[in-house]
């Protein structure tokens, strides 16, 4: 009888220990694996044929699920010609065709808060295009001096200043503000509104 009591006590303590260990592991996974981070800790690197967000490679076949593993759930989803996933605090938009789960493009928003689907905050992370770190002050002249990207002619489709470039097969569309653009938050000439990244 006494031996059974000791054995049962041992089993109970072991169960408690196992439960605490299980709880510890799950909390650790939530803290260190889940995509929970400050908006200024986002790092986007675009090099020859490669896009990496926080060290994770994204390909032409990367799906919405792949992006969610890195960025978490979007704050809003707008179903227009494209399905647009808005990350308000990160200053990022993801574009998805309605007929596919693949993400076709990423927009980093510095100041072009002009549409209903635009994020509420500007991008405050780090963006590297080719050889340079790029922010809203990145000049048009710097694009043509960046050895890691290949600029093309100025876009003829838009009335305001857009410059298109490539890093391998990755398209990069720079959208600059201009003083006559009264719909935009930034009206100072030469400031980047948005940078759109996509694969041809």
C-alpha cells in the first residue's frame, strides 16, 4: 500500500514536470517563431533575381501563406482588380490575382497614402536595392549610379515621375512625389512615395 502511494506521487510529479516543460516549449515557440516584431525591424533585400524579407527567400511561386509566415496576418484585405493585403503598421502592401494564391508584387509605402487600401503608417524598416540602402530621400540620380540594378527609360504611362529598373528578373518601380500631386500626403518634389517590387 505504501509503495503504491509513493509510486502514485512519483507519477503525479512527473506529469507536472512534463506539463511545465510542454508549456515552456510552446511559449518559447510563440515568442521566437511567430512573426511578431517591431515595424522598424523589417528588412527587405533585393539582389540579382532574389527577394529576401527578414532573411527568408521569396520566389515567383511564393504564396500568401509564405508571406504570412514572415509578416503575420494583414490588417485589411481589399478585393479590387487585384486582392490587396494591407499591413498598416509595416507600411507594406501585397498584391494577389483573384485566380491565384501567389503574391505577384510587394509595395513598400513611404508616403503615398492616397488610396483607401493604403497603409496608415509609412515603411520604417530597411530596404536594400542592389548595392544601396534606399529610403524616401533616395534620388533619381542614385538609381542610375546603383550597380546592383538596371534602370530603364522613364515610364511613359504615368504623368508623374516613375522610374523603372531591374535586379535580374525582378522589376522595381520607383514612384516619386511631385508638387502638383495634391492627393498625396507628401507634396515635396523628389520624395519617393512608393516602391513596387514584382517578377516579370
